[in-house]
C-alpha cells in the first residue's frame, strides 16, 4: 500500500525526492508500508453515495464540452469553407480549432495546480460561463443571411479564443475530480469520463448538421450553446471533489517549483515521452479538422457550399454526407478509449501506447492515401478512430509508468501518485505549441500544393516520429523483470554486463496489479496479496 503522510508534511508542493538512478537491492528493503486499517478493508469497491455518480456524470460533461468540441470542429470548418468564410485559406480555418486545443493544453499545468490546492469550484465555474457565452456571442455576430461573409477575426476570437479559454479548466478537472470519488475503480471511472470527448464528437456534428438545414446556422449554434449551458450547469453543481480528499496549497505561488517540478529536469524518460506527445499533437488534429474537406474534394462525400481552391472530383451515386465520416471516427474512438482502460493493466500503458501510435502512423501514411472509394474512406475512419482513442487517451497512463519507476522505493512511492497531475500538466503544456502549429502547417501545405497528400504525409510522419520518441522513453524504463532494456540487449549480444548499470523499478506487492509496464517481481513482507490490492489509487489507468 502506498505510504501515507500527514497534512503538515503534505502542505506545499516543494517536498520532493531526487531521481533514483542507483541500483536497488530489492531483497534488503523492509516493508515500510503501514498496515491497512479496518475501515479501508471494509470500504466497498464502488461508492455507496449518489453524489459520486452524479459527480461522474458531471465530469463526463466536462470532457464533453472540452475535447468534445475540438473533435467536432471539422463540421464547423466544413460549413465555414462553403458559406460564411468562403475562399478563406485552409490555414486560417484550421487556426480556429488549433487555438482551442492550444489553450486547453497550455493551461493544463496551472489548472491542475489550482485543483490540487482546492479551487475546483472556481476553475469549473469559469469554464461554465466562458464556453456557452462564446457560442451565444458567435450566433449573434455571425451573419444570418446566406451569401454574406463573416469576419474571420470575430469568428476566431469568439469560437477559437473565448470558447477555447473556457474549455481549458474542463480538461484536467474532469479526470482529477472524478478520481476522488472512485479510489478502487479509478481507472474505469476516469475511462468513462474520457469517453465524453468522443461521444461529443458524435453528438455535436450530427446536431449541428441537421439543425443548420432546419433552422439555419445561427439558430443551430444557439441550440448547441443551449446544450452546453445545461451540461455545464450540471457539471458546476455536481462535479465537486470528495470532501474526504486532502488538498494542499503551495508554500508560495511565486515559487518555480510550484509550477515546474525540478525532479523532472534530469529524467530522460520524461523528456522523451514529452517529445512524443508533442509530435503526436503535431499530426493528430489535422486529421480531424480536414477529414470532411478531403472527402468532399475527392467526391467520397457531399456537403453544401463550394469555395475551396481544389477542384471537386466526379461524385459517386448518393455519396455519404461528409459529417458522417467525422462522426464515425469519433464513435470508433469511444471504443478505443474503453479498451484502453481494460488492457493497460495487462500489457502496460506505454507498451500499448507505442503499439497504437505506430498503427495510427501506418494507417495515415498507407491506408488513407490508398482510400480510393467511399467504402475505403469509411473503413479508414473506423480503424483509425479505434486506435486514435488509445493514442489520445494514453499519455497520463504512460506518464504514470514513468513516475512509478522514478519514485520506486517504499519511502517515496507516494510521490508517484501525488505528482501525476503535475507531471502530466507539464507534459501537456509543452505540447501546446505543436497543437497550435500542426494544423496550421497542414492547412498551409494543402493550399500551397493543392493536394491532401501533403496533409497525409505530414500527419503520418509526425505520428511516426512520436512512436520513435516513445521507443527512446521506453529504453530508459525497466522491463517486466526489472532489468533495463540495454542490459538485456548487451547480454543477447554476448557483451559483458556491468551489474552497477542495472536500474530496476522496485515493485512491492502493493505495486503488483501491473500498474506499470515494468513491475518487478520481488519478495514482500505484506501480509497477503488481497491486502496489497488496497493500493487503489491507480494513476496509470487515467485516460
């Protein structure tokens, strides 16, 4: 069981331990974990209060109104390019969606730190006002007459910046708040919350498409804003942390260690994985933002309006409407996120993440360019959507693997849980610039070279580079038996192995549940395996 510590020692964020790079003698380490209390043994697997499940629903809606709106932006872009922003460069159109993802990622670190300090009501309340307000204002300033062009700066300012600013508090809050109510089912609870993004990617495009046809764009946006208002209000009321959850304010908000944990600066696995996430965002969202226009240009789907510079191919009989492709992709992503929560514990989060990443890159580099029919386009959306759910949901789980191997001894193992939000927030903040510039680069290449092949090669190459960085991160983490990859490789090549170079990730029975991709099987003095399973805060399964 993870070692607990009193409130005084937890107050502030400066208490850290140096990175453990020295070999660890797992046999000589005594069991320093406190014995579980009778109350913890009697605690049910699932909460018995209705507040926990209302909070879970509220957190689902937080994700629904953050990354869900980003995932649905392709349908907005498809309308803009054929109507109110006719003739606008694809780079500018992508800028609206990429600004949203940029703000969500950039503010992940400060939002997470505020949540740790107990300001969840403030950050969720801020987002609950900004997201509906931005959408309502967009429906007011957008021209209501067909054929009248909108002002790009106004659309970007309201939908890109104002709505994106409101999304930022929702992303981190959704998982952190829900996890406080489900200590023994944290992974599954947060996995269900993560599905809010992909479910919104189904609901919002479908809703927007049909309401535009029936009511017009402005009224359709008002209906979407009404839905966000109701769901945000529900989240503000019910998405509150468990009162028993302990918060800790930093000693000084101006301290550098409050916002950047200096323990991470020498951790090679952390930096390689952060680079992997940055490359992932370089290439990931250009696919979601441009899939509808690609289908319309090549004649695999139809949408109202014209105005793109690339000429349309001859359309097939009764082609699918393009918004269905984005809807299918997001729907398949839901299944991918649920599979993530189930299989991460079996194969390891970083291992699973790497496998999904290389699969996505090959799909984009090979299958997408070869999709020469409507059925092939649908097949690509289904298969890519399935693996993309794992790719976009795995970073917190993979970061937890790195933390468990960084803080591996029983004395400092509790920091692996305590610092998960902090390190994950830092990782996402570093990925903010790639999330902003990736879709812009892809949009510029589309208009410059007049082909979507540039988008496919750009996104596929970025995802492939992300996979390579994940391999380097994996190199600095131990294998299942606690032995480093370099040691195993040297032994296979017949080279002399220096035992002092071996770094193992200590895994007491309390870490046994395959929480990381590299638990070490060691003898433990814990009374029983059942008691060891009371280590219920499983950060690796956050998605």
